[in-house]
C-alpha cells in the first residue's frame, strides 16, 4: 500500500498568482459590464418576491435577513487594523501599552484560543500566514467607518474601480493568523434557498464581526498588533485549511469535521508569538475521496454551477476563479446570477452536503413554527 502524500492542496507555481479582490463576484458586478448581473444586487428583485406570496420570501423573511446583517454592516470597529484613538475608559490605558512578556508559548496559545471561543467563535485554529493567500490588491476600509458607510459609494456604482486596486500588505512582524469559524443555524440552512437560509448566513457574519472585534482588542490590550478580517484582505478558506479547521469541498466551500460547510470564516492577523496548528490531513484525504464520488451538492444546484467532473483541475472557469490550485472550480457567474434572482445567497449546496448533518430540507413554515 502506497502512503498518501501529506499536502493540504496542490499548487502549480507556474500558474498561481495572488488573487485580485476586484475579481470577486460581489465586486465584479459593480464594474464588469459583460455580466448579466452588472449593476444588480439583492434588492433588484425583492419587491417581486414579496408580492408573489411564495413561502420563505415574505416581508417577514426579508426583514429577518436584513436584520441579521446589522452588526456586520453598522459596527465601525468590526474590521479595524488598529485602535485609532486611545480613549480613557474605566480600566485605564497605561498597563496596555507595553507588550506582555510571554514565557510559555504553548500555554499562551491555548489562552488565545480560549479567548476566541469565549467571544463566540465556534472553533479556532492558528497558522503561519502563507503570502499566497493574501489578496494582491483589494478594498481597504477607511478607519472608523462601518461596512455600509465605507462601501456605500462602491455599492451605488459612484466610485471608480481603482478604489479596489489598493495593494494589500501586512505590517512588519504580522505573520500569524488566528482563523475562526462561526456555525450557521441548522434549521435555517435546511430551508435553502429560501430566505431563512440567507438569514442564517447574515447572522453568522454579524457574529464574526463581534468576535474579531473583541479578539482584536484583547490582543491590543496585550500590547500586540491585531488586524481584523472577514472576507477581506486574504482568502479565508486556504488559511482555515492551513489552521487545521477542515478541507476544501467540491462546492468550493470549507468543509469542517463537525459542521460540514455550514460555517462562516473570519480571521485576525497578528504578531503574537503563537504555536501554529497542522492541517487536518486525515480529514482532507477523507473529503478528497468523498467529493470525487458524492456529487450531492452538484446535483442539488439549481443552475449547475458546481462541477460534475470526476477529477479536480488547475484551470478556472472565469476571472473570479483563481487558477493554479488543484480543485473543483465553481461557476460563480452562474451562482451569482441565481443569487440575484433569489434576492439573497442560496445555501442549497450546504444543505445537500452530508457533512452538514442536516436530515433533510424543511419548509420555511416549519422553520417559523418550530
């Protein structure tokens, strides 16, 4: 029997380049006039959904989704790279200025993970930052602005796309990533693609904004640097794989051992002297074997956006894929077209994945009445 090679992913170094965030579908629809979704977002079709009377698409359902985004969208400090102002509070400032002397890195790493879970992370892993996963260029949020304030001009199409072309560079000494996952509600996801599934995603984003804001301040209180990130700054999935949290699935999502792809990912970059975790090689091999033959997510996708190919490839399907990593590439243009039609993200592939541990779909009525 030949031993399997322990690598979390295969990279073709001749092809792979750092991803430019402007090519993400959420941003492409702002500047790429070749797309059928150019200039469109979820609000484009909401009134039609509400007036249709379709279960799972009522005003109450959309109110739930929009409310779920509240902290993520409106909390200015969620994605800070530093503490902009030293404001005196009841705990004072002097003791926070000098870096804590860390005598036992192993014990200290455990304490940092404990803090992350205490603040609300479902699980946490740590990795040394691989520069490959940093965006080459991207959107940098102005200090002290919320997501909605910072991106209002971009979302309205009033700003030139050069605002998306800032070079992404981490401060000197910042070489560790604390990667966290937030579980999405199982019953909400079970209604996919109806709006309670989108609400499950929305509230997970708000939870992760809260978690990284608290963890970032925890780190700064120890005298070290913290850069709080959601989907921005770097690719979350390979960082999560490096940190031992799971594996990449056919559906293009992180699959975790306990929750499957039913999670959202956030991270805090730091210069804390932490002990990194190892990738979960056994689980990665398990997912690679399962995804070759399962196909449940691909069959469940209403727009055939998920590959049915037997073998993964190094070649992407559009500029929103980043070629050079061997994987199953998702047709994200088709996926996003369905999102616009659906007036929200979907979640059907998450529901279909056996690792999500959802017994089966439930109706939006059952979600509301349980």
